[in-house]
């Protein structure tokens, strides 16, 4: 059964999520399914006690829950939601907490990218050519930017069903990381500058 998407609007929940171990635990449960604290600690390299403590914190804010029918220490935990967009930026505390989570996730993805680049020469030949970094600067209207953002989202979710259903993963498939953002490039241009015929980049 696919996991749901949950918009986080509670600053306390965002603050609870903004911890490297909790993000790693949640990612593990989303990608690999239910795990006990001991199993999660073995994968992530921590202690079962530490993993258990952070899982309970995640549970307090509704990110994970214990699998029913399994008592005590042997209880596996499962992720409740897969997609976790947050806030609308209207609340100052919400915005600050959201920035903390965003910074943490960006740092993790940059570390992952650098690690992949550093080990590229050790990859099988068929994987060396698929690693890519794309960058562009485009002149877009807000409507065009919104359409492009929707297309990016659709592309990023195009194989999402394989996360929860290993039977749908083709032979030779492996987990890859895709990151993309679409943000304004600098301040809003002065309307008096950059009119038709001006040589601006």
C-alpha cells in the first residue's frame, strides 16, 4: 500500500524532524520498509537505544508508528507518510522551522552528490555515464515557472511506485538520488532596464 503525503504545518513537528539521525531513520523506513530500532541502528551505524529514542520522537509528531501486533523491543516501526511538504511561509515560526529542515536536507544531498562524484571511478562502467549535473538560467514568467515546476515534480515521481513495491524494480535497478530546484535568480529586475533591444544576460 503506498504511503500518503502529509503537509506539515506544526512548527514543533518541523523542529523535531530537523535532526540528522531522525531524517536518516525516516528515509530508511520510507525506502526499505518497517524496521526495529536494532535493525535501523545496524544499518545507520548507531546504537539501538539511540535509534529507539529518535524513533519515539518521530512517533510523537506522527512521522512513524509502531507496527501493530508486535510487542516491546521487537516492535518494528514504519513510516506514516512518504511526501512531506511543509508550511506556506505565512507563520514566522513555521517558516524558520521549515528553513532548518530544508537546510538539513540540502546539506545531506550535497554530501551524497560529492560522495558519488568522489567514488565515480569505482562504479561499474554502465553507471559512470549516467551521473549528471545540469544547471540552467532561464527567463520565465511566473506562469511558465509554475508549469515547469509541475513538470519537474511529475518527472521526480515518475517511478515512485517502485519505492514501496520491490517487485516493480527491474533487474539492475538501484537507488539513485535526484535533486532539483527552481528559484528566482537574484532580485526582480528593474522594469526600466532590460527592455526590448537591450543587451542583457
